[in-house]
């Protein structure tokens, strides 16, 4: 138990968790995109396959917005695109834009990660 605590302490001491959280958003978004590309491009073989993929994507989308809210809740840092009013209005208020503009979301997250190195 004590070892786990010490490891956690080191983790939070040396790892910038805000960047880690951004990478989590990036991974979720890339997973969402991968499901779209691999399955929907070739068209699902069955309704069950389609339903399963839709459920996975719905969960990913939900996780994305929950994690984004955690990052931005106490950090209305306008230097971060995902916490900006523009992102809020375009992607969060109208959640359907997330799947329609997935490449842009990925670019926004990458831009945030790059800009965080400058803080």
C-alpha cells in the first residue's frame, strides 16, 4: 500500500496531469475516428455490428465530454482551445459536431498540448 502511495506521489510530482488528461481526450477521439474508418467505411455486415459500434462510439463521446469538462471546469484558460468559448459553442453545446468535425477536434487537442509546453 505504501509503495503505491509513493508511486502516485512521484507521478503527480513529475508528470503534468493536465497534459496527460489532454492525451486521454486525444486517445478517445482517435478511437472514435478509428471505429468510423474501419467499420463504417466498409459498411457493417449486420445490424448487430452497427449497433455495437454505435454504442462504443456513444460511450467514447460521453467520456470525451466528461473528461473535457473536468479539464475545463476550474480552468477557464482561454489559451486552451478545448476550454474556449468557441469550442464550447461549436462542440459542446451542439454535440453532433464532435463526430462531424473529428479531425478538427484532434487538431485542437494537439494544438493545446503543444501550447501547454510553453506555459
